[in-house]
């Protein structure tokens, strides 16, 4: 093992796996995960934008170490996308096993194993549920599908990405390695991620992942506004701006997600006057009628504004994907992925927060596979608790068994779209029944 890779292996296998996965689960749920402030901040104090930003600044040493590949080893800096993934070994797999992650550098396409030397007509895009975090290269749902279909499937998934980042990646890769069929995987939290300009505003940085800036979109569902924005730190040198409060304030003082997170934080204080004003103004401009009499109602309204904007942003991105596919003779299958916690809530409560997006796909008559519904149908065959059922498929992300479930849940819909059919499904008189 090369020395640099051995060092990365030793670092990663001794990290706190449970803490990392716990934080990943919070992010996956799209929870309002607000970075902790210092002990001197009283619960009586209403926080300002500067207070909030001061609590999440990077140190110069953190940026030095990340850009040099010596810290926060989950990802590496990318000007265009925010981050990409390096080769790694994490002790994060099923039964506390080591998962091997190998990427075709420099852009981080996960290595193909099955039928890799044959022409590829299926490209897949998305976040860690496309990348297949927590399983080794040969255990991904793409490799399982490739083995079954007897043809290769490319994997362009990157952990932590939004739909918008995946869309930008699709535009780039379809020029370099085009495919007639695209699987676009949309994960539970990806809708909200579209709106993040700096992920650390919404999610704490972790020893593995610095949660950097990224390309994002701003929207207003009321007037159908949709605007694309590049990475606010477009060079490695500009990442150091996130160590300086004045520079960071100028970059993010009007940030939509920052206003939402600040409202959640200030809802815990005794007099969140400014956040009341900010959220009432946002509700008005976004066409949401509300009256905010309590701190609890403040957080509920902030969530409603964020969720509406998030789902609308993905609808607009899907419209752009469809326009691109039509112009370039491609067909797209959308796959909706969820963490175990969201599926368990659906089993328990019978409701889902993203129903309006599912309605949008149905109204547009777009081909999609809903893995939540697939799991609910599968769970109906069991006589165990939801927890016991889901533990066989999830360890944060999918286990190898979960990846097999995913591959075969989407297999029939994809097979219906593919022409000609994969080798495994072509009629051949020389093959005995």
C-alpha cells in the first residue's frame, strides 16, 4: 500500500464511526442541524448574523490541512463542484468491516468492475446513495445491476451532493462519456442541499468532512424564480475567506439558509425579535400565509418556507434535466432514495414531506422508482418491527443487502426503458430455457 494511502487508511479506521454516521443521519433527514456556539453565548441572547458566522469559521490550519489532503479526508476541494472524492478505506461497512473506495481520477468516477471493457450506455448521478457509501467497490447497486444485466453501469455519485451539483456533473460527464440512459438519484435531503451555499451553515463540520461551499440555487416558488449560482469559493486560495469574519459576512449576510438556521437558533432565546421579522418577510415573499405567536411557530414557519423552496428547486432542476435529455436524445429514470429514519416515519405516520414532488413526477408522467414505496411493499411481507426490518438493509447508508434491494427495485423499470434489451434479457434460440 503506498505511504499516502496507508496514512489515510490508518487515519480513517481509527475515527469515531458512530459519531460520523449519526451526523450523516441528521443531515440525511434535512434536520435543522445548527452548529454549536461557544459556552459564553447565553440562551437569553438573540444572535446576529455575525454571531452565527463567527461560530462556524474555519481556522487557517484547518484549511491548510484540508487543501493539502491531510485532514477532513472524506473529500477534496473542487472549484466547479465544491468537492470530489479521493481513494480511501473507511472502517464504516457492515459488521464494522473496512469499505474500499476507488475512483477514476481526477474527477472521481467510482471504478467499474463488471463488464468494464464493454461500451456503457447507463450513467448514474446523485449523492452518497448513488456513490454507495459504506460498501466496497464491488458491492454497489450499479455493480450488482451490471452483473445481472451483463453490461457496465457508470457511477458518478458523490457523497453529500445536492441535485444541483449532480445536474452540473451530468452536463460535464455527458460530454466526456455520454450514455443513452441516465439514472438520476434524488435523496431525501438533496432538495434542501440545492439551497446550501455553504453546507456548514446547516450542518456541523466533522473530523472527516469540512462541509465546504458549493454551487447552489436560489428560488422563489411564488413568482417561479430560479437562479443558479457558482461556488462562492472558486479557488483554493478563496477558501481562506472562510477564516475571516468580515469576508464571510460579506459573502453570506443575505443567505436564505442562514436566515432559516438563525431563526431556529433564535427561537430558543427569550426575545427573537429580529428572526420574527426576517421569517415573516420571507413567508410573505414566498407566498406563505402565517401568523407567528410563539417560538415553536417560528421554527415551524421557517421549516415550511425551507421545505417549499427546496422541493420547488428540485422540480426546476428536473425540468432542466428533461430539457437537456430531450435535446440530446437521452432517457432519464429518476430514483427516489431515503434513509431508514424517513422510511420508519412513513411506516409509523403514513405521511411523507416530499409528496408534492412525487405528485410533480406523476403529473409530468416521468419514469421514476420510489424506493420508499418499494420498502413499504416489501415490509408488508414481514411480521417484525420496522426497526428490525430496516436494520437488515441500512447501517446509515445501504448495506450490501440494501444495495441488492435497490438494484432489483429499479431493475424492472429500467429494463422497460432499455432498447435493445440487456444481454441477459435478449431472446436467443441457442440458449436453453
